[in-house]
C-alpha cells in the first residue's frame, strides 16, 4: 500500500494500482510481481517516437476483457489470446487506442 497525504492533511492508505492481485474488501492487501513477459514491439516503439501523437486524432475502444470473449466453457481467454485477437479487431474497426476496463481486482 501507499500512504498518501491528502490536501486536507489526512494520511490515507491506498492500494497499489500496479498490483497483480488485490484482496476483496474489507481486506486491502496487494501483491506485486516482476513480469517475465518479453515485449516484441521495438519496431512500433521506434515508429511511435517519430510521430507527433498529441496532434493526431484518436478513437478509443473501451473493453472489459473478462466479458469481451470467452472460451466455450465460459472461462476467460488467456492474455496472449486476448492481445492477439483484440489488437486485430480494434485495428480492423479503425480505433487508435484501447481502454481496458478493470483488469484486476481492486478493493
């Protein structure tokens, strides 16, 4: 957790927004981990640096991953499945950005 001093002078404990997991209320512990995922977007990152993105138009696709697509047994797709299909889907529709609705549990 983070102890945050508010403008009113009160200290408040805040859950870690980057935690991989959070307890259900009334408990509020978070778990943080170091990912072993290897990114393969060097070409995209280079191209991004060459553009003036703040001056380009944007269109945001808002999605809740847990309900976007499921396996036949109603279990959630893996992150790898979602990333591959969601990117293709969003690009095909002409969106420039994706907003992920709550990805993990938050107290």
